[in-house]
C-alpha cells in the first residue's frame, strides 16, 4: 500500500485539486467558489442537475460535469459529503428556470446533508427542487431491502441516462422518475485485492491480508463479506455475476449495459480480462450487451479493486445512453461517430 502522496498541505488537498483540474479543462468546466460548473451553461428552460459528494473518488464526480451530464458538482472533503449550505449554492448555480434535481448516492452523510439542503432552500424561497436517492450495491443489503443499499459505481448509468434526458427538456418530476427507473434496473458488486491510504491521515482505510480478496467492499473501503484467497479472474467474475444476475433478476433476452470500473490501481489488461468473462457469461444466459465501458470512473484512491455493474435497458434508455456527452473525465460518442457534438 502506497502511503506517500504528492501533495502540499493536507488541508489544501481538495481546493488545490479543484484548481488544477479546472485549469486543465477550461473548455468543459470552471471553478466557481468551490463548485465545479459547466463552462457553457445548459439552455434556459431545462432541468438543472446537481450532485454533491466527498472527494477522493476522481474522476467522479468532477469529471462528470459538462454537456449531457451534470451542471454542477459540489465537492466535499475527502470521503465526506458537502454541507447543506454548499449544496444550496450548487442548486442556485444549476438553476436554468425549470427546477433542479439533487442526485444523492445513498450514504448516511450524503442523504442527511441533502435533506437539510432541501429545507434550507425552502427557507430561502427556492422551492422547485427535488432529490433522487440512488443505490445499486448488492453487497450492502439483501434483496428486498434495496433502499438500505449503498450507492456505488453502477450509478454511472443513472448519471449518463439522466444527463441526456434532462437535455431533452424533460420536466423535473420526469427527470426524478427517470433517475429512479434506471436505479431500479441497475446492480453492482465490487471486489478489492488491496486497500489504500487516506491522503490526509495516510492511514489505511481498510485491511486486506496479502493474497486475499474482499468481495462486497464499498466505495469508501467499507468491509465486505469477508476475505477469500484470491481466485483467478474468471472464477472471480463467475462468483460476482451469480449474485448480480440473480438479484434483479436479469433474464434471458434482457439487454444490458456493462461497466467494469477500476477502483484505482488495476491495469487495463486486468479490466479487459474481467470484461471478457463477463461477456461470455452474459452470452451463455442469452443476455444481450448493448454497450460496455471499462476504466476508472469511481475510484477509492489507488485501491487495487474493481466493480461489475449491469443496467437493464430498453429502447428509450438505450437512446439516452448513446446520446453525446462531454465531461472532463468521460466522453460519449454516438455509435458510428468519431466526434462528439457539444
């Protein structure tokens, strides 16, 4: 585990990161009083999308602000949700006259602060604001108790599809319903070979013995279902997909989008091998793959781990998933095109 970090004063990690990130992508995002916002605002009369989250998971979510994605990211301290007042600032920055949807990855602090932000916004006369609470991690609560589950890498699909939907001029209530629809069709399970060090304290955020793997680990290093000897890549995917597929359940003739998310330190080689076995199992079950994506999306610093996420899609959500989008950390190009319209 690497404990040394190339930082300056630990108290300045987030502010300096945001300053440097915005400076690298000025055509997509800008830094506005601690918020990451779109350089080119969304058109008037469309729903604004805001997400607040703890830092330390980059490129989520500073890399997911831009055309077809979020309007504003409200970054908090490392692994800590931003406060209510800062979220209200984000709502104000995202408002284009059709209301604002606050998207909440389900964790206790994120939910509490978002609820308080809604109350504070109402006190300030900002009343056209809704909240969508989102989860996908099958390792955090059993089937039938989905509302207790954590948000994790699979919310990738919510952000992409919702971002495209808001661009169509959908209403605030329609955007919230779409976010929940995609959530309810998404399942994720994560595994990790090593933990990482907290960049401020330099202390491990979890303990995984050498040669062992944890399945069901959370995006902040939360404990999973216990350790097992590290299996082969195929054995790992077989074990994880069994839980994912049986949970919704996903069935023959379903069509899905696939995400293999790098928690920080895996190689493209490893991700591709994991995706190979995922594709094989889905084909064996007659589950069609619309599109696959592999890479670093929601990281836990430099943990050597990954997540498998599936999202069941229909004709509407496939069209929205395929719509062009540009963020500093991710770009989507329509099938068959080599450029993205902004």
